[in-house]
C-alpha cells in the first residue's frame, strides 16, 4: 500500500546541507527521516514537499517540562525569505532532474508518477513571508510548480497569525487574517492553489473558512481533544473542515501526539490511534489522511523514518481498521481533496 504524505521538510534539510548542490544526497542517503531509499522501503509514494524559511537561532525545546509557552520569533523580512524560498524550489526541481521524483501540478501528473514508480511531489509553501503585498512571488512560485500554501508558520507575518508552541492551550491566540491575508486567500482560490490551515490561529481559520470556496485542509495537524496543544485542532475547527469536505493529516510530532505535550518519542501505538480515532469521528472516512512532518519533527521511535511507515499500517490493522479505511487514510483522501481543489 502506497502512502501519500501531507508534509515533509526535506527541502529545508537540503538547503542547510548546501542547497542545490546537496540535492544528490537524497539519492545517496540522508541522515534524517526521508530519502529515496527510505521512501522505497516504506511505500512513500508522494507528498507535499515544503518550502520553509527558518528563523535565526533555535527554539529551546530542551527546557520543556510540564506546561510551556515558548516565545515566537519575529517575522522574516520578505526579501530574505524570498531568497531562501527560491533556492528551495530550485532544490525540488533539481531532484526532478536527477530522477528522484516528479514535481506534480495536476492529478494527471500524480497518476503518471504512480504508474512510473516515481515519488509524486507537490511543492508547498509553509509560511507566506516570501510573498510581497503585490503577490507577484505567488505567480513566480506557481510557475515553478507551487500548488499548496500555508499562510503562516507559528511566527506572525503580514498575512496572519500563527499559533505558539504552548501547552496546554488552544489556538485562540490573537486576531484573524490581515487585509493582505484576505487577498492572498482569494488569489489562491482563483489560481486553485490549496490553502493549508496548519499553524494558523483560531481566528485565522475562521476567516479562511468564511472567504475560501475550496475544501479546508490542515496538512499536518492533530486532535486537540487528545492532546491540548495550541497547534492541534479543536472540535470546532474540525467541524469547519468537515463541513467543507476537507482533510486533516496526522502529524507525527511527539509534542502534538502525547496527551502530556512533552517532546519525548516513547509513544505507544495507542496514542497515535487515539488521534486517528478522534479525527475519523469528527471528519468521517474521507476526511483523515497522513501529514508526517518528517525531517521537521520528533516522531515516535517506531515511526522514526519513512521506512517505518508499514509499521503504522500494521498498527491500524491491529486496531481493527478495514483495508478500505486504511487505503483512504494512506492515499485516496488526499487524492479526493486535491481533485476537488485543483479540478481534473
């Protein structure tokens, strides 16, 4: 069974390793969660490859013990963010040139990649800082293959406000979208670029729901009812996604899976299945998918790389999920919502 995944940060790893010249290491072997060999071993058939611009310095996850509220970095300057985003897009195109994957801009592209046994890669932007108020960079990224966009990472930007690394908390942490954020959502709808709600605060999610004519999608977000972290989706947010015919992808990050919100990877299968069960109850059979956050998370020890994805399938089988349900979670639900968003 092939898996289509809602989020990975391979492009950031390759950017940090040297940029376009480091792309070949995806084929020769990387130290993180995902590369060509690990994808083949685990049935990783494709997913969203994220452009992400890191803030200077590092957040202090080592100090987490019990409740926490980590300070968020400030917005990245647009010009600086654009230079990073453009290079990361070039890295994905270089991976295609090397034969490691196919960059997919349509359902036909994804179907062709699957027939050819290639990874089907969707170019995604996590945090819209590279885009100026004119939105011309959105057009430029679209021409390079961009078909999915999250308005914010956790830090605020001129389009909206992200949720903090806060536990316990919900995402009701600030105002909604700015005027520029409204314009960006409308433009994405016009271009049929998928809008990602992951990391967006509660008011921002409500604004997107009011503006957008496309299914609501959270590419890598878990259930707040199971783990009360600010980044996880409340039942009210899940209801908005369900009403739109959207999808939420299960995130493998430990702090979003564990009921205690701690960054510890000793997580039993039952904790992961609790999130899937809750998401299925809120979103239905066609509304739940996977969004690993590989290379951007600390996953459970038994899910510590793409080669271990069959272990998750086995856990779903042991939990009593039918083959049809598992296939929807692993592949078909992403295909449905992409088709509904992109057309074709």
